């Protein structure tokens, strides 16, 4: 007696039904959409950080954003991710799989950038039809309050070099940021430290571990960079 091979659902892996009749399908489609939104939010955040640096210092962040975009495109090549998003966006039959993938990449970049309002983006009717999805994207890049005051001091001597005790690189003294405990670090290390700081942690000095509640800088550019990164 030959056994009958039962259908296995690609969504929940249970037998007896397929993807289109799976009770978990609506939840999984919504979750897949949220996952892809989150991935593109990380991409736009990397670009937003890069925008506050000068051209030389921003290159690492631009490279990071490019790497995130590659990861996002690779994620969409997963057959299950792609099928769930096609169903969620009602894109079945709208073109070849390759054409739909290209469209999805542009669509999610459009949705995230428009919601954030960070920099200009060409708005076309093709993407504007999906503006109803904007409510699913969180409205701010960073809502955390660090309780830190940033103050710009008079310009220091930019002809002198100082060594950052974190990265051991030499920079002009006006590139440094001084803490309320009188320790100085280059602006790149300060900003990198803020970026990796857990949500439940206060910013502390890398030298003496004192809580930081005041930062002093010497240029308007660094003043702007710090305020942007600290959500001030």
C-alpha cells in the first residue's frame, strides 16, 4: 500500500494545509513586513550618522550603510521572505520575481526615508500608493534622553596635535571633546561610544568611569554632531 505524501506548510511547517490556507499567514506577513522595515531603518540611520561628519570621517559610516543595504537585498532573496512580502503588499502577478524584488527595495527605502524626512527623495505615484504603510514605521530615529549638556567653548589651537586615549590616533586639539571630569577624547570615539551604549546605561568616562553630564567642544561642527547624536 503506497503512502500518501501530505502537504507541509512553508509558513508553520505543519502538515495538512499549504501557505495560502495557513491560519498563521496574516501574522507572519505582518511580521515579515516589520522585519524589513527595521532593516531599512538601520540603513537610513547609518546614513544619518554619516551626514553629520565631514567627508573623510564619514566614509566608515557610508561603508556601513552600504553593507547594510547588501544584507537587506540578500534577505529579500530568501524565498519565504519574498513570498510573504509579495502577499502582504498584494504584488502577486505584478511582474517577474526579479522586477518585484527591485521594486520592493525601492519601496522600502522610499517608505523609511519619507517617514524620517531626513533628506530629499523622489516621490512617485508608483510608491505613494503604499503610503498607508507609513504608520507602521516608528517616527523617530532616537527617542532616548541622555541628560547631557553640550557646550561649545572658544576655539583651541588647531595646530597642536593630541592623542586620543581610546583609539590612540593623533588629531588637532580642536577635534577633541572634554567631559565634566576634565578628560578629553576625539569626537569619533565619543560618538561611537554613544552609538553602542545599551539603553539602560548612562554615558561614563572611559578614563575614570564618572557619569558624564556635560561635554565641551571647540567647533560648531562638532557641537552639531554631538547634539544630533544625543538627540538634543
